[in-house]
C-alpha cells in the first residue's frame, strides 16, 4: 500500500462536493477534491434558479424533503460564515384564477408534513400589494417565509475556498477515470493526472455520478438523465421583481418562475426537458417560448426588450426509489455507503433542491462516516470564516475612495456595465481557488453580464489573465481547454515585451 | 460637495464627437477644457478604424481613422485642452458634477460649468437578437474583433461567418481576409444591404466573400468553441423558412447587428432619451433637456459618415463653451455677502453688482452678542475698508440696516465677496 | 464588341449604381452617375482598377505591437495581396510617426505605404501625443 494516501478523495467540485470538502475540513483528515473542469462550479451549479427552497414541495418522507428542510435551516450560519450573498425573502406560490387555489392547499399539507415553518396563506389583494407587477388575476398565494435566494457561484467558490483554507487539496482539470480496487474495497482512483490512493472516495460527480458508481459495480440500474432547464435573464435597469414567484407546480417540475436574484437581475425559467447529451446546454426555440409563456402567466407586462441574456442548465435527475418502500417516489436522492463495496460514499441524483440541501448533505456524509467507525477528530484551529472580497459597485463612495487609495488597481474599471475593477479581477485570479478563465472571473465578479455582454471587457480580461498567469494571450480560454479566445497573432508579433 | 477639480467644459469621450467638441469649445473661448477618456489614448473608436473613408468632406482627403483622429488630437493639444486617459466616469449629476476614477488619479470629483456627452455606442449582442444554440467562445461583436485584430494584434479565428451587412461587418470581412482568414459567408436578415453600397464592392465583391440577403443565424453549434453556424432563409416577415437550414462550418461568428447609443451616464444625469433613437432629445445647439449638458456623435444617434459627427461636435462644443462662459459671468456678476465679526447672518446673501450700479442697496443683518455702546458697521474687502456707518448700539433682537451706496460700485465690481463686521467705535 | 454592364461607383459614400456601355477599354456611355467623378471611376475601373487598403505592420518597443498603415494612393487591385505579403516581413522600431514611409514604392507601383498614426515608445504613453 503506497504511503502517499489520502483519507478522503471527493470527485466533483460542484456545490455538493465543495460543501462536503468544507464540512470535512473541520476534522483531522487528508482530503483531496478533484474537478474535471478548469474551475469549480461548472456543472449543474453553474446554471440554476439559485433558490433556497422552503421545502413544501418535495414528496413527504423522501430524503429530498429531509435534506431540503434541514439544509434550509443551516443557511443563515452558512452564509454568514462563508460570506455568501443570501436573502430570506420567502417563496410565493401564486394561484392564478380560483381553479388553482386547491393546489395551494395540497402544498400546504406537504409543507406541514415536511416540517416547514413559517408558511402563510395570502389573499389575492395581499399578493398584489407585495408584488405590484403580479398578474391582476391572482387569487391567492402560499407564502413560505423560510424560502430565499442565494448566489450559487459565490456559495460554491466560498465553500471550496474555505476547504482550501483549512488544508484541503484541490486539483482542477483532473478527471476521474476508474477506481482502484482491492477485491470489493476501493483503495484509490485513476485520473488523467495519475493514480491517487485513499481510504474513502466520495462520488459527488453530479451529471456523471452514474458513470462513476457503475465503475465500482454499484447500482447498475441507476441512471442520470440530464434534464435541461432554459432561462431568460432580464436587465435590472428595465424591471425589478422583488420576490420569488412560483406558479402552482406540476408533478414533474416546480414550474416556470419569475424570480429576483442576488445580483438584481430578474430570472425567468426553468422549463424541464429530458435530453441525452450531458454537455448540451443550448437554448432552443421551443424551450425559450415555453419559458416566456410561463413567465407571462405570472407577470403579464414582461416584454422581450427586457432580455439581457439566455442560458440553460442541466439537472442531474436520477431514478432511485425512496429508501422507504411505503413512499411511492422514484427520483429520490442517493446518499449512502453501498452494501456491496467498501470505501465509497455514493451520492446520486442531487437535482433541485440541491443548493439548499448541500450543507445538510455534507452533514449526512459526516454521519455516514461516523456510522462506519471513522473516529473524526476536530481540528483545533479550524477556520469557518471565509472573508468576503470587496465588490466595488456595492461600496459607498467613501469606501471606494479608500479602496483605491490602498490599491490603485481598484481605480481601473474593466467592466463598464457592471462596474467591475481590475483590483477585483486580480483578487480572484490570486484567490485560494484561482480564477484562470474568463467564465471563472465572470461567475465571481459578475463582469460581462451587463448590457454589452462582454463586448468592452473581453480584450482587457484576456490581457490581464495572460499577464497574471504568465502565459500568451493565445492560451486564455472562456471555460477551459478547447475554448481559447484567440487563434494566432497577426503577423507573428512578439507580445512578450 | 467640494470638487477636486473645476473646469469650464468637460467632454466625456474622445472619439470624433468629443474631440471636435473640445477643439470648438477652446476656440469659442472656454478657458479650462477637459477630455475624459476611458481608453489608454485619445481617439475613441477611431483608434481601431484603420480603413480609409474619413475626412472626405471636412478635409477633402481620404484618411484612415487614426489619421483623422490625429488631426484633432494635435489641434486640441496646441489649444491647451487637458485630458485624463485610462479614466472612467462613474457618475454625472444634473448639477454637472462628474465622478471619475483611474489608477493614476484615484477617485476624483470634477465640477463642470458645461458638459459634452460623447460616449458613442455599444454593439447589439446575441441575446438581444434572441440567438439560439450554445454559448461557446468564438462569438464576437464586430467591434470587439476589430479591436483584437487592429490594436491588440490577434486573430480571433480562422473561419468566419458574419451576421449583418452593416459597414462594420463588411469592413471586417475585408480586414480578416487580408489577414489570411476565410470569411465563409455574410448573412443579412433584411432583403437589402444595410451598409454603404461602396462597401459591398470594396469589401465583399473585391474579396469574393459571399453575401446572402434574407438570411440569418438560426443557432450556434459547438460547446467549448464555435464549430458551425446553422443559417436559415427568412420570409418577408423575417421569420425562418423551414427546410432552408444550412450548416456552415466555422470557428468564429461575428455579429454586426446594430449599434446602440451608450447613454447610461446620460440617464444618471437626468437626461431624457428619445425611445426611437435611444439618444438624448437635443435642440439645434445639441443641448439636452438638462441646461449645460450637451451631446454629440453616436451617443445621440448612429451616424454613417464621421465628418457629420465632427460637425455636430463643433456645434455642441461651441455652445457648451458659450454656456460655460455665461455661467462664469453670472458668478462674477454677484458679490457674496459674508458675515464677519459678531454678525450672525445677512440678508440678502449675495448682491448683483448690476443692481448696485443702478442704485444704493440696503442690507439687513443681526448681531450675535449685544454691544451697548457705539459701534462701526463696516463693509470690508480682504484688504481694506469700503464703507461704514456709526450705530449707537447693536442688539440681537433688533435688525440693523446698512446701506451700500451706489458710489462704491467701482470698488465692489472687482470683488467676489464683501464682509460685514461690527467693531467697537 | 459592345457590352453593357452594371457597376457601383465607390468614389464617395453615395455609391451610384451605374450602367456602362463600353467596347473593351473604351467607354461609350455612362448613366446613373451623380457627378463627374463617376465617369473617371469607370474609365479607371475598366482599364486599371485600383483600391486603397489598410493593414497593420509589426512594431518593436511601442505602446502597441502593431501600427496601422495605408496606401498613400490607390494601388492596382491585383497587387494588394502581394503588397500585404511584403508588409508582413517588416518590423519597425518605435517611435513611428504619422505618414512615415513604411514601404517605399510598394512592389514598383510608385505608391508608398505609410503609417496612419504616431506610435510612441512603450512606457512613454501620453495622451498629448
């Protein structure tokens, strides 16, 4: 057995993998977090509705419901410690017309069964008062006050950074290929960057969690179906929606939301379409039309003039039955130590409500390890606080002046539309989880998401990245290898000077 | 608010509109003129427009963009126009206070007697035209690509599809071909060319670049980098005609689908925009609805010939200077009445010198502490006494009146401020 | 053999659509032109078509790695790509001055390729050029 051994290797640095890494970093363990992409947060966590669900929606008795409600309670502390933008604004499920009112009653019952606190039934008048833009035909709403919105990118990056601060090793562009087995025991993994040995491996591979678990012969019948959800993002200068607005749900999906986000843009979506290709994040005519129709139902005054971006995300939808055979539900979370294999913490099918559940899921992983006899010793000097880095545009004039005085690079605006400075970009490039691609910087600073959609800032960001990373601008990418911006120098110019 | 710097005319943006305005403002007699430019050097968009076609009207010459800009930059320098480059304007108020930041100067507040807005345009994006498909690298607006090729020195791709037959698209088709790239297709959704006809000849026809009218991009293909563009023909309502799709292999898509006047700062200042042009409402002086705030160039509406931008810049700059000079005159027209020793306040607060030229003016004031003996009520400048009267006492409960006689007008005329004080006799 | 062809004049932004009746290089009639320059254009276009073009040339030690250059006068259309090839071989040293001759008498055309702008030395960037 090689000496170079980890205690835990986590496959996948989305919100779930990163949150597990962070939570485990509290203990005296050697932890390695691997991620196949050039940055954390590039799978499902990169494109979703960013809602911290209250928990009335998941089928009562399922692991989904349990994780949702438990996780929801943890977000105040989590957001405070990791400095994640998070607002408990409450979720509205809006009934349009009298026919939809009975569905609210069913949701209420589900919420009660799931232990969701702070639910209130509102009249149509009250909804109109709180959201002036709402469809005037609103007949009532279920308001779940514990629901909220968060910045999923900030949450993912913050969790991964806090893990690094506390000794976790992170390897980007490192892809799982196979398990190294000793009989039925997993002793390590093979990756494109070599073999790594560990006592435990955590499968947090999201869209690819089925492929990973099958390599160990676990749950051959488990399948991830990528379920695409498309979105419109609206210009905050054109319209402001103050709340999280759900329509009454269908059996398959929570429906097309019109929701505020922590960035101030309003987001419309998602729809739900099963597809084959786990990398297909294209926006389609039919999908966007479905979003638009759904959104108009809640806010009829929307017009295409407000649109600033369109994007799509992929849910990692699984097919695992609920552990409790009495509950007829076939898409529950898998969070387990499999019976037929040792050394694996297996997660699968973490679709919505994955973001809100992530801290509870991480805690569940700790519990599983303890159950299996792991003697987890707490670190004396575990640092739970990940300090926030300044967003220039959120500061007061006085704060901005001081920031520039201390570091002149904050005096240079790189993204005009969103007022993002060179100082912020440099801070992200040199952060514990370094931002090395355009999209990585975009997720962290919100640069390039405004009216010009990167038209002004792209050449400047490419220059800054090349300079800071010490590489040619030809190597700078949008989202990792094969997405380079530039093909060649004109006339083989010497840019090294 | 105490400004860090004061100017008579401040011009935001140093493209052709801003440069012309700065030059004209100086020529009209404005004393301190400042250009604020966000890029590293002056010239605005002209820096990257290296093709000819500029100056045919104004100079009767056929110049490339940078050479055209150079004329104005040299004139601005020789006239003593100041400039701040690599500096971004964060805010403009309707009272003409400008907040700017830069690496070199930090955060500065500038007070301007008049402003010329010359921010130009931004380019329409793929989201604004509802383009479907994936979001790989390799999608650029034509202006951003032009910046890479002509200034930074990089080719953003090898095989291009260009959407839009506007001038920028056609000019880039020629430029890219000259640099050894292949422009597979130019697609134009309208049934007619949207740029200048001459550019069709000298950019597309000359370089064998195929143009398809009534065509557009249906969707983009490729996850990391553009791999192909699916094009489609459109009908008279600009709707895709099913069955006419074609997959064009390409690694780069250039969007030349329109310019939008960049008026975020204008809105902050309270400038009202015309929803048709997306630029400010202006009069023949190119003054917006905010007195003292003018606008010139693409920020007002999208031009096709730069020479007309220069003309507009001249008009806006000249009138901005006139406005600033008038404001200055208004200020020097008044003398401020400042409470001195033991004076609590004076009404009126300021005195129009013209009024004093016509007739004596009476002030009213109150003291802070009572003085129960004879006092001199004095009107003083910084160096000497201008006029005084004797009073038997001074009490806070009783208003004291004080006449400034017409005969002292000639002394008051030169002053900014006059101090009223109480001194024991 | 008399021929009638359509042409677009590129002398000025109007872009008059011309109808030209010619026999070889001899122009018989031109219609559709708003001014005299249209006729001049047709004559030259039929015998010796010429174009202005612009490109960039490498610069060492300047504030940008390239300086834009252009043809001082229109050059024969067919020679453009070869002139561009020649320009690719050149590397100038900063500072470059506006109208500086970058390639004299390009490929024997008698026409110079000149710089479109001043390009100062790196680290001497001043707004007042």
